[in-house]
């Protein structure tokens, strides 16, 4: 573009003016003085002094204070004057003038400079499921998502979310910082870190923050951060107590009452808790307990039917099944003790110190009337009861 000398000089002058914006007094002096004299101002009268001021071309946009002094006498002919000072602000707008201080601040606006953009392209853990108190390997795939800007001197620093004032994730080996010398536009790099999850945290997802600090050609010490979520699981834990089997010995065909407590000693809810009793000596039985919250106890109370005699006292296995919040099933095992004897035979009466006969097989020896048979039966029953009682007493003595 061709430009005359005068135009060039004007451009230079304007540039110089922009570089040195006046911010103290933005007006040019047009008069020798700005005094205005009034011989008398009546009570309630309003006067309006007029001034003509030109705004300087290099005046910066902003509010400027103007001060003025009013001197007057309280009475005609008085030799003493009273002086009051006032001030007000004038708003100057100059769109052609750039505020130098603001222009300097603009140099540090991150949005005005080009820089690389480093993201977490993908991540995974080994093993896939992370449990509280266990170590795992975190694999981060970091990518420079910029299509044309490279990054260098990259520093990745990992910081963990806290739970109950304690860090959830801690680097188990080495430092929590990782350095990458350079990452071209569109390039990726893999970071592998050994991490340990805090044993005392509740089962849920926690945030791990990757803080980034790096250089780009037009942007030094750029800082960004990226968050990822890592689910932490808790192992279900339970204990058993208050075992009671009553009676502890039953004949085949009878029942025993089995009771015990299931204590949830972990940090996760136990869903659909069920106790299953099964072996050759009892009929298969299932007792539904329900859900057990952390720190609480569920009770098992079930009747067991004996079907086969044991060889003395034996253990009955009990399998406790339950589900986690996702419906995944798991089992724990415990056991109870029980003795099953052969079925009891019908009691017999000892007539002569050893010989016995079954009362159910006794037949009448005479054809007595029906009423007489009823009386005779009653007598036999009483006698039989007495004999049984005496026999029992002999056995105990």
C-alpha cells in the first residue's frame, strides 16, 4: 500500500500516542484560566459556569476526576472569604485508544495463545476390578489431541480424591509424577503406574486427577488437568456366632431346631442372604434371611428333619449364599453338629422281670359286654402305665 510522507508521520504519531496513553488529565488547555466570577448569588439561585475543554487524542478510556474550588464571602463588605473544594468524575470513551495496562494483561490470557491439548485417550486397570486394600496397575494412554501443535517438557502429576481425610489412591512404587520429553501433534504415549487403593474406603467410584504441565512453541508452562473415575470394590465379609441345635440328638423322623447368627463384618450390603442345609442325615432345608447391612446381624432359625442315623455326633454343612449390589452371587460355608439315632421302638411291658409283650397285640379272653370291655381296657391301661413308670424308675436307679 502506497502512503504519503504525511500519512506515514500521522501513523507514527498515532502509534506513539497509543503507546503513551494519557491517564492523569485527559483534557487540552484551551483558555488562560478557568475562573468564573459572580458579583452576587441570591438565596436559592442556581448558577451554571460554562467551560470548553477538548479531550486529548491519546486520552485513555476511563473515569477522570475534576476538582473545582468555590470562594465566597458570607456578608457584603466582609474581608474574610470561605473556600470549598468539590470534585466530580467525567467518563471519557476513546475507542481508538488502547489501555496499555490492559494490553499487557492480555499477553497472559491463555485463550490468546496456541497450545497443545493433551487428553486421556483411554485407561484401564490390571486387574480389571479394583478392591480396597489391594494394589493394581493403572495404564493411561495420553494423547496430544492437537492437529498441528507439539508439546514438550511434559510433566504429569497424579493427585487422588480424599475420603474421610485420607487419600484413596496412593502410588505404591516411585513418585506420583511422570515426565515425557515430547509429544508430537496427534501422537500418544502410555503411562503405567502401580497404585494401591485405601483399605478403609466405601465401595464406589473415586476421582484420580492427572495434572499436566508442558510447553508449546507459543505457550510456555501451560497447565491443564484431566479427571478419571476408578471404581473401588469392597470384599464382602461375614462371621457366624450363637450356634444352638436343640435337641442336639434326635431319632430318625424327628426334628431339631437349628439357630445361629450371620454377622456382616464388611462394608458392603449383603443381599438375599440364604442358609442351605444339605447332607445324607437330614432333609434338605433352606432358610431365607434377607438383606444384611454393614455392621448388622441376620438370624437363621430353621427346623431340621432327621432321615438317617449318624455314627455318633456328625457335622451338618451349611452354605450361606448372598448377592452384591450388581446381583453377582457368592457363597460362604459354616457347619453345625447333630446326632441322629435310630427310630424309637414301641415301649413294652415287663410282666415277670424280663419277659415282655406288646400291649397292642393283647386280645380279650372272654366275650364280655361292650361296657365291660371298656372298663377292662381302662384298667389295663392304668396297670400298664404303672408298670412303665416302675420300669423307668428301675432304669434310673
